[in-house]
């Protein structure tokens, strides 16, 4: 809330582009027909890179942009148009996807000095796939609306592998009439595109899922560890949990105990997967949302603290299922 | 551990029935053939009553026993033989099932002044379906073994409804060769009989499952509450979680938010189901096992404390999914 | 961090008042001599009201301002000058004290449309006694500095009683050379004025103290409750703790158990004192600071959640030591 | 409770030494006058060794006993009488002090095959300074009473240094009329001997103090860490806390941050002091007492888990204030 109100407070000092236009639906319809016209893509990191490539594969010419010029090189060599700044992208495309690491980057890209909103065209569709504070999404949407354009939040679930394979899940928040237009693009990058409600609910869904995921992963890790110490075979214990009420994704699909499953990070020394540091970031967002909405999240909070401590103790780059290793007694200490 | 060692320490003072007989397998085989001979059943409470009836339905005459004589009345009227004490049961039956509320009751029934072991026959099979400390199970098994008999722990998952319907799950610990003999009886009362390993592992499996269940239930409750406050529709949020990595039994089968699912306690003002006070008891056992084995269980511990506080705040008799109600802001306060 | 960066990002769009003047020390010296010239006071609530009166008592004419006109009436009747807006105050006084409930209010009062910074004079001294996010304090300081003025954060410890008696504690952050000028005013309202370091450290000190206070209060409550249940007399237990390593302010000065001490909220049904809802607010700030600086605060986090749940369960208006009552078994449930 | 009931259940099978004698006060008075007659001392480890020496220094001949014969050597060389077993000690002395590591040792020494109670004389005074479960103390007291003797629990606060210097604190539970007799001996080893109430309350007081100590130590550590990251000087922050409501023994007497105080473990790489593993043990006892009495201890529980994890991560032998180091971001990871 604080963040949002601050943004709002200072934004109120900005020079305004006149009254918010009421007939944006008219503009929107002109854009919606422009399929296969260039799509702006801002943020070509680990996730953005394969996502943008999948768009290209589906026949959409893109206009690439990243704060690090090297990130654009690969695209340039493929003949892709590269823009100097988010504003420049907005000048050249009326559909833009952004994939950025955190709140401040998203703010800079949208409302910064050379941000998208500096040159956004009326009726443009802006889709932000970053995972950020839903309050920030809401504020960016308000500012976007003032320019007569449309903002949707569409964070993803699934990692780099899913980004490459084009089977990410998108959780989308924003005006429902625009969902189909967004879906047209998102389907090129994901196998699952879910409409969640008004702006910010995409972020909310993402944050909620990951908070529950973190809780059940730590819960699975400590349960498996306790069971093993009580004399149970880990595979058998996993089997029992999975046919009982303790069953969860972390126990049946991504078990954190080495030797229980193949093809998961615990089978590969916790390499790959979803890094502890990323989980800690998402739990930080959940914590801030919970604090702002005065929602008690006792286990979510403790999960946040545990992943935070793990980051400080050498687990930052390991998959978040390494909490099993963290909790386990180390024999040689 | 403390408990077990204490028991062991004091038990070492007991008069011994001579050396532990090595040829118990001989006795055992004579008993194992005696199918449909009377089966002792001690503990005819909410769970034991329907379990015993299911045994009778399957053609096993039972010898009933309960510390409260009224509990036996119903069986007496059906023509069932009633015994005065656990020792008396042991005198009349060589297969006995016990279903008792807690550690001290189990200890009293097995090694008390009129306990089973006072008159147990060599080769008898004693199956304890109580949920108790696995260390106590192990000690009871040792004392039973000294008498040349066999002890197995076989706690159940599933409540009174499952007990009536005969589809409980039994998690069984004990000598593997005896598992078939135990299964013969348990199958009359449950649809699922799982062998978990040596004595105590049945309890361990039960405790582990319920700890993870408690964690994921509270996690689901706080996640759903947070999502709702962030503007998500509860049904939609549940749907999203259930197709994502946040999925768990508490979210997809027993959702704690009223209106999301039918036929669960949250749809019925949290009546029926598995009471908060019972969950708190099981979490207490998990906590003691974790303390004794020096296993860190940060979320399990906090879940225990939350259910403990709920018991103090009026939720003791409600289903454990009422944690959603507990965490929720009460509008009129 | 997010909040700060957002503010910074959007502020970068503001019209700038030319380069930040290097010779502010010159302006400052002219103001510092102007003792007993009018002092602006913005925010005349429960705390601000008695604080402002103490300033007046010490001979400082004040220029009063509050978003609720009624809050100014009392002062108006005393012949005090009342200003229309924070900007108006800044036009009339070069020393201003603000006492506001939360982040967004502080932002509005400083950088809003009619905020102080709209008309602040070069060399002015702005002292913010609100308890807010230290990152917000830092950003307000930066914006103030751009106008050639000085911002200090000076949150207080002590409640309405201490405000009336003029013995608050002020924890002050900001440029050290300005500390004496701030102290001149703050001494009229508090008995203890501590310099903490650069801007934001006053808030940091306040937040840290209250987080540790919350932890030790809950710790004292659960320890006293456990001891009582184990058969200890509460007064004796408090005495033992207070002469041992468990000693803390919550055990020896503000004991939460009714009957142990006189003159504290626990002796008066938890009325008066420091409300649970205010403690929850400060813990929310601590949580946000910890999340932003990636500092693990496991107990601080859990304390936050417990006070959050208490707010939802009817304890919002009671003193924060009522956590003893919250944790206690209620006999009649 | 479980433990106690188990003990009780099995003890009921023991051969009884006739009816409990009602006139134990008569025996007691004969013993109480026997000052400077030999005192039995069982358990000559790190703590027991210097304690026993202090008794000798005060002119009490001792009869030494330890399960490890080497532990007695030093005393033997000083001319002290050494007994073969606790029973043997009881045969030779009517005042006995025990100082043992944990529940099972205490049980063995008192009611084991060669335990004290095998040969205890009527009217003997048995003082147990071990830190154990108060329920076990109560059961040992009951068994002792049956023999016509007196049992008191008298756990200590203060480490090896205080044991050597003779300034331990003793928290004593038991029959009040016997307190003076116990105090006569305990004063030789401690500067502070506090009567806490009936049997078990000495343990309760010890457990309660250490639980609150653990909570406030972790709280201090995370608060100091947060403050430092927010830009506060650690010494200044400690000073502010210590004059405010965050003040506690861990902040003002045993600060966990290196550089803040001299002469504490944090000034010496967390060597010496009170080991993490011992704190984890005491928190385990607190947890078991809380579970058995159904007392919610949310922060105590979490403190237990944190110290448990620290034991697994290489901090077992460091002073418990090393939690500051544990929570801190390690720069080179």
C-alpha cells in the first residue's frame, strides 16, 4: 500500500496528458485486428530470451529491447529490430510484452524518463510478465489507462525449461475484454493461460501459489526427514504420504529427498530447478502483500525466513527443494 | 527417548517370565491357522465400536473389553462375550486388537496390573491401532516379545465414517512375517493395509502424514485468505492452485474455505471431520518424536502451536480446517 | 527498497528546482539563530496535540495544521495561528515538526500537491516524528535536500502519557551538524533525545526496539503461562526471571500477568498502554525493512503474525501485553 | 505426562517396601542434625566435579560415585571415599547430591537395578541438581517418599565457571520444611538458593528461564542484525535498546554482536559460555513440558527449532549467542 500510495502521490505531480480518454475501446479494436504486426519485447534475460524466441517462431516479428545491449545481440543477428529504450519500443509497436526482474525495473521501464508511457500509442496493449507487487501492477495499470492504453499483469509459472518448451503457465489480470488479445500472444509461449480477474490478480495468484508451494516444500522436507529418523524408508514414506492426506505436489512430483524420484533437482544435487533466492524473492512479495492487506500468514512468514536464512548459508543458487539438505543433520560437523 | 528409557529402566525391575523363548515361530504358526477363532477387542469408543462390529460382520466372534462397562453393553446385547480386564481377554483369545486414546491408556492395557501381558499366551498376536508415541510402541513390543508373543502397531487414518464403512487405512509396523496374519483381520475394517517396516514405523507413518497434513492445511488456509484479500475469487484461486505446484490434499480434496467445495466440513460450519483437538494431539506426538530424534521441524512445530492456540480459543471441537476461520479477520470486532 | 526506488523513479520526472545548492550551511545558520520564531506543527492527533502544547509552553509560537480542521480548533481558540496546508506552513515557518500516522500521510504532507516542499524556504529544518519506513524517510530527505532544506527523522518512544508529561524519547536521524538545532525543539517535548546517525536511523532504532519488545513480551507471556501451568506462583516466577538471564523489560517493568505488578495494563484489564494494533503496525514496518534488507527475522516475523491474528480476534484495542490473555486456555470454551 | 504415567504404570508393578511411613519427619530430624557427616555425590562431570570440590572445601567429607571410574580418580587421589554404585552411596550416606546429564541417567541412578532407592535409608535427603523433565522429578520424588526419604529437585543456573567459583544459582523444589537442610549444602556451591515450591518447580523455573533466555537471545540477535543493516552502529543500537523497552539480559549483559561488549563469548569467537547443544536440550525439555501441559509456546517452539538447526549446521559447540553469526549473511557464499 505504502509503495502504491507513494507512487500515486508523486505521480500526481506529473504533467498530465489531458483527460483520460473514454473511447479507448475504439482504439483497442483497431489494434486487436493488427495480428502479426510487430510485438515489442522488453527484458531478454534467462526467461525473456526463450519467450521472445517462441513469439518469433509463431510468426510475430519482434522489436527487442534490454537494458544490457548484449542481451539484444543474439536477436539482432537473427535480423530482429532492436530499440534503444522502452519509449522507442512504444513508438514502434502497439503490443508490448515486458519480462523484468523486480518492482523498480518494472517502474523504470513503464514510467521512467524513457519509459513506455512516454510514447505509448492509444489503444496499445501492454502485458507485464514480471513477478512484482500486485500494488505496483495496479498503479502501472492506472498510469497506462491515463494514456488511453491497456495494461495487464501476466506473471508466469514454470522455469527456464518451460520457457524454452513454450509450456509456461500465465496467470493474467486485467480488463476481461482484453483477455483474448493477450491470450493470442501468450499462447505462443505457454500452454496454459488463465484469466484471474482485475489487474493485479495475476500477480496475486502467482504469489499465492508460490507461498503455498514454499510451505508444502519445507513441510515435505521436514516430514521426510523426521520419518527417516524414525526408521521409515524414504520411498515407502513418500508412497504412503502420496496416497494419504499429506499428499502435495512437493511430495508426489518434486520430492526433495535424494533417491525418491528421478528427474527432479533432488536427484541431481539440487542443481537446476527453481533457485532458493528466487523463492525467497517471491516470499518477500507475499509477505509485503500480506502485511499491506493485514492478512495473517504465520507459515508463509516462517517459510520466508527459512529461505532467507538458507540464502545466507550457501543455498542461494540451489533448487528450493534443498531445504531438505538444510534441515538435515550433517554428520561430520 | 526419555519415555522409552524410563519404561525400560523400570521394567527391568519387573519379575521376568524366564528367558525369552526362541521358538516363538512354532507357537505363532499354531495360532495363525486358527482363523475365525475369537478375537479380543479392547477399547470400544467412537472408533473401536464400529471397527469391532466390522470384525463381527466378517464372521469373527469377538471378546469385548472396555474400561467403561457401558461401552460393552451394546455388544453384550448382541451376544458377544465380554471380558473383565485386558488380562482376561488375553486368557481367552490369542489375537487381540486394541484401540485406545493415548500413551498412558496403552501402557495400562498392556503392562498394567491387569494388563494383557499378565496372561498373554505364547504366540499370541497383539495389534495396537491406537495413535501413540512410536517409542512406546517399541517398548510394548519388547515386553510382548519377552512373553513369547507378537506386537504390531497399526494406527489408522480415516475417521469415524471410514471406521463405519470399513475403509480405514492401516499403517502397520512389526515383524514382516506376521504381516499377513495381521492383514487378515485388518482387512475386515479397512480398505488399505500398508506394511511400513519394523515396530513403531506404523506410528511414524501416521504421525508424519498428519504433521504434513496440518502444515498444508494451515498453509492452504492462509494462502486462500491472502488471495481473497488480494481480490481473487476463492473458487478460481483453488482451481489455479490445484493445477499448479501449490496443489495439495487440503486444497483439492478438503478445501477449508466455505463455498469452494461441497461435502467437506468447511461447507458445514466445520462440523464433523477431524477435530482440532485430535490434530493438536497428533502434532504433540510429532513434536515429541522430533525432539527425541533431534529432527528440526520448524513448520510442524508452528502448526502445533497454532492448533494449540485454537484449542484455547474455542475451536477445539471444530474440524481442523477451521483454521481458515481462525486466521480470518472478524468483521465485527 | 521497492518503495524508495519507486519514489525515486517517479520523482525523477518531477520538475526540478535547478541544481541542489551547495551552500545550504549558510542558509541554515541564519535559521538556527532564529530561536523562538514560529514553529510549524503538522499533525495534531493524540500524540501531536500534547506535543504541540508542550512547545507552546516552552515559549514557541506555533503554526498549526491538520487535515481535520477540528483538530486545529483547540489551538485556534488559544490564539494559535492555523495554516491551510503544509505548503502554507512552509511559507510561514522555517522550522516544522510533523507527527503523522503512516507512510502515505507523510508522503502527502511532504511531497503532495500542497506539501511542505512546494513552498519550503531554503535552510528550513523539517523534523518528522512519525513512525514510518526508514526508506521513505531517506527519500523525503533527498527531496528536501534538493530544495536546500534539511530533513530529520525523529520518531518517539512513549505513548500519550509521555507526550503530555513531556518525557518522550526521540530517536533522531539526519545530518549531525543539525542535531543541536533539532534538539532545542525536541527537548521541549521529551526528556531523552538521542542522535542515531544519518537520516533513517531514527526510524531504524525505533523499529528495532519495538520488534525486540514485541518478541520479549510474547516470550514473557508464554513463559509465565507455562510456568504457572507447571505449578509456579506467578509472582515468584517473575522474581526468579528478573534476577536471572531471562530478565527483560517485559518481565521486570511491564509484566503481562495480572496480579504480578501494579500500575501496568495487565493490572487494569489491559486497558491503556500501547495498543496491539499499533504494535502490529510497527512490526509491519520492521517486516518490510527486514524484507528489503534481506535480514532474517524469524522471531520478529512470528511476533508480527501473532499480533496480526490478535487484531483479528478482538485484541486490537487492548494493550499489547494482552498476548498473555490470548495464549491462555480459556476455561469456559 | 506420558512419561510420568508410564513410569507410574510400570512402577506399580514393583515390589513395595511396605506402606509409606507417616513418621518420616522423625527420621528427617535425626539426619538434619548430622552436619558434616559424609555427603554422597553422584555425577562428577564438568559441573559435578567442581561442585563436589566446593563441598569438600566447606568441610564436608564426600562419598563419590560416577558411571565412569576415571571421573572418580581425582577424588580418590585426594583421599575421598569412592562408592561402587548409587545403591552403595545410599548405604553410606544419608544426604546425597546428584548431577546427571539427562532424564534416563537420573532414572537409572534413582530407580535402576543398583539405584539409590535400592538402599536408601529412611529420612535421607536426596537432592537432584540435574536439569530434567519436571514430571520425572515428581515421579522420582514419589518413589523416594515411598522409601521414607525426601527428594528435592535443585537444578542450577550458571555454567562451569560459576560452578568453580561457587556462585551457582539453585532453584529448589520440594517439601518446604526440608529447604533449610538442602540450603545448608547448596550454599557451599552457590551464592543464590531460591525456594520455588513443591517438587518439580525447581525444574520448571529453570526451564522457564532458559526458554525466555533463548527467545530474547535470538530476538536480540535478529534485532541487532536488522539495525546494523539499516545503518545503525551496533554499540549505539545496544545502548538505545538498553535504555528502552527492548532491554533484556541478552542485550545488556551478554550481547551477541562482536565488538559491543568485552568479556562475553561474542568477544571471543563464541567460545566458552553456554553451548548451543545445551540450550537445544533445555528447549527440548521446555517443549515437552509445554506439550504435556497443553501450553502454547509459539516463540519458545521456534527458538527450539532454530537452535536445533544450528546444531545441525556446525554451531553445536559454540555459545548460544552465536545465533547472531548464524543469522547473518555470509559475504563469501
